[in-house]
């Protein structure tokens, strides 16, 4: 029968495992990047040659395709007034009743 190596959980540098000491638990224990907040998945299908070009442009900008598209759509939507999309504007109210 093969014996497994014993794992020691004692710190090698003399620090203790406390929540307020040098071994504090971080909010991102997985080592990945921090959350960008609540998001919705928005997908689309596009011609292969355009998708390949999109990947190349996003990579050249140092972004993922998802981040590149989110930024592109954000820049467009920031100038859109949703209230006027269907020809309806907010009614002026002189005083509350």
C-alpha cells in the first residue's frame, strides 16, 4: 500500500492563522480577477470572418472579446435616450398633485 505524504498546516514563518493577522483571508481566494458586478450574458451570431477580425482587434487592445464588445455597446448606448425611442417624451409636470 502506498503511503501519502503528510501535510503540515503549521505556518513556516511563525505567523498565526488569524483573520486579522498576516494570514488574513482575502475576498478573492481563487487568485482570479475581481468581480465586475452583476452582469447579463448577451450573445450574438456573426459571420466567421467578422468574428475572427473581432478577436484580433480585441486582442490588440488587450481585452477579451466580451470586454471589447461591452465597451463598444456602452459607448453607443450612453448617447441613447430610452424615453424618446418610440417618440414618447416625458410629459412636463408643473406641480405634483
